[in-house]
């Protein structure tokens, strides 16, 4: 049986530190910051736009020296205070604009540059033009210092006009971060890392065909959305010997045998299938001792609870059954992670 994934707390130490709600909204979750700090381990690193310091504190654990630069005076004051609260001594905080030539001059000897830039808080569609500092200007300014540059990037932006590795990171089964790794840090074109385990999947250098399933087999797997976003379905499905059943809000693979992968958010065993006729569905649910029904089929969120309650008031079994739709059929399945 697949072990249920633990839900990871984003900032376990936040109660000890100075922050505003807005600081926390933009702060990197600790587990992500630590993962990145391990990948970017080096002697001297610069964190451009450090905010209140969450990523910089993780760098301080893995690098000898960290430069943390921040344009906002209040934020950098909180970052310095937080470093003192955590007894971190190897960060040099610099207040200023990372594009200021005096600051660039101070960072002449760093091994790696990292930047988690600012996005506009309320923006219908993320856009490259509104990211601060401007990424192209940052690259122009720092490429002569080091070719090892990593930049966090909004995963919602479809077109990424840079030559780099795109690493999609998922946390608790949800797409959490996209980091771009340039030149000396680039290991491949596209990768996925899943937290809390830290398992990694990357694009194959040879062309991999996407295995398709003709129909549902006894096991169903919900694929981590980061894998879909990174366009790594062919790599995942061919290594797990599963076939793609459906790609959409939920992406489902299927196979005749039970397989496990850290890139499956949930695994299910199919119990039955039936038409979407309500009487037939209720009979099938009763036959499988259902008490609760989780809807994994597409449904208008406003109708979710009405539909679910209508079914559940007629059930008196003991089990939770998940309901999927495949073409005109409903699939009743048992979640193997529970
Ligand atoms: C997303 S936040 C960083 C959060 C941080 N990584 C953390 O884990 O707490 C981006 C920060 O970049 C800063 N910033 C934006 N433009 C800047 C610039 N030109 N120079 C320095 N800092 C800048 C913003 O003030 C903001 O605090």
C-alpha cells in the first residue's frame, strides 16, 4: 500500500520570527528553501531580493558566506533581526537595488547568484514585464560575475524566453515553485522534484513516446501536476509501465498491476463501473459498502456538495469510495493511500 503523503508545514519556525502576513505570503517554504540550498551549495552565494530572509537562512546552512540584498528597508531590517533570533552569523545583509552598480561591484566574488523576484500581488495573468527586478537586466548585469545563476519564476507564465533548465517543484502534491537554472547550474532541460521526499525526474535525451491506455485497467493513478507542467508524462509513464487515460484538471494513468511512484499523488483500485444513472450508481455504491463518496470527476464546484450529499444520504456502509468519469462510464474506486 502507498504511504499517505505527510502534509508539510510551510514555515514551522515562523512563530519565533518577525514578519507581516504579506512577508509570509511570499516567503519560500522551509522545505523548498532547504532543498534549493542543497542544490546550490557553494562557498559564497548571493540572494538577490531576500525579503525577510527565509531562503537566505537555508543558504546559510549550506554555504560559507551569504550576501542577502533587499530594496525594501523594513523587510531587510526584519531579515537581520530574524537572522539574529536564529543565531545565524554568516549572512551579510545589504540594503539596496540589486541593479545598482555599487552593489554589483560588492558581489564580484560570489560563486552563485540566486534571485526570487517580486511578483505583483494582484495580477490576473502573470507576466514577465511586471517581475521585479527585470530578469533580463539581472542576467545582463551578473553574467560576467558568474555563469551559475538560478532564478525563481512564476510557473503560470507559459512562454519562458530563456535557455535554461526548468525545475518544477511540487509540495504536498501541488505545484509549488519553478526555478530556472542557467549555464553552469543547468543539468537538463526540464525536471520535477517532489517534496517532502525530494525525488527527481528529468527529461530523457532520447525521444520517449507517450504510452496511451485504450481503457481503464484495474489500477488508476493521479499524476502530480508538476509532472504534467514539466511535460514529463512520457518519461514517468514509460518508467512506471502505465498508460495515459486522461489529461485534464486531473491527469490519470492506469495499469493492470499495482505500481508505486513518488510522482503519483494518489493510487486507486477500480471496484466497479456503471452508467451515470443515479439508481444504478447508488446500487453500485451500496454493493461496495460506501458511506462517503469523493468526487474526482469533473463537476461544477458549486454543485459538488449538493451532488455528494444527495448520494451520501442514501448510503450506510463503512467505506469511502472515489468516483471518476471515463467517457460515458463512472468508475468506482478505492483510494489505496488511505
Ligand atoms: C518574493 S520576495 C523574496 C522572498 C524570499 N525569497 C523569502 O524566502 O523570504 C522578492 C523580494 O525582492 C525584493 N526586490 C524587488 N526588486 C528588487 C531590487 N531591484 N533590488 C533588491 N530587492 C528587490 C522585494 O522587495 C521582495 O522583498
